[in-house]
C-alpha cells in the first residue's frame, strides 16, 4: 500500500491541542494503516489505498477536522517526494550571513510565478526566502516569533495553504520515513 507523510497545520498551537496517541487511533479507525507520528506538531506517516497526495490530503483533512472539532489542513508528500525536497533545500546556498535558522513553509501546491517573484525578492532585516518545489525556504537570522515572513503572509502571497516546520524536523522526518 502506498505510503505518505502529512504535515498538519494548526495542531498543538493556538489552543488547538490534540494528543498524538488519540490522533493515531482516530486515523487507524478511519482506515489508514501504519500510522505513526513524530513529535507533537502534527507530522504523520500513513499508508492508504488512495493513489495521490491530493486524495490523501482531502481524506486526512475530513477525518481529522471531524475528529478534532476544528479545521485541520494536511499538506501531504510521498516519502520520495519529501526526500527530494530536502535535497533541493540542502542545495540552496546560504541566504544570510552568520548562522541563521532554516524553516520550510510546506504548501498544498506549487508557488505561482508572481508569488515566487515576491518571495525571492524578500529582503527584510534578518529574513530571506527561496522558492522550492511545493514550498518556501525561509532563512531567519532572528527569532521565529519576530519575523514578518509569517505563515499567514506566505498564504496571502501564494494563495495556498501552508504549514511551517523547522528544516531539521523535515530532514529528520524524511530520513525516518524514507528508510523503509
């Protein structure tokens, strides 16, 4: 059965708390197989009879939104697609001097051309961005919570649903769930 990696948006932030054990049980009860989670921020591995990331994302959204009682968008990748994304991010040269942190805004589709131009030109103090396949690499030389390049702003610019993850978390998830 095909395997998928989902990054859930708005889980365990802003008062929207769910226990990962309960989330795993809800997904297993809904027919997903091999359900695993990584840390508490909504990184999920599943198997499904569905054959597209779009279909799996819709199923996860429907099941989890009904179960949690609030909207739970899911950004879904195949393990191979996620590994390719990590390789693409690793190939992007440093965008800032010093030791900035890298974050990924994972999107539910590709970045439109006009939005890509806006993001590639992003030049705020301690903030730079690069467009990658199905996402935005944000390099931040200041605290994550003080950036102006927020998830909400990326959604406004791209017209896409997105969710942020530390690039190291994405790398760990890719390694963990592609080595099967």
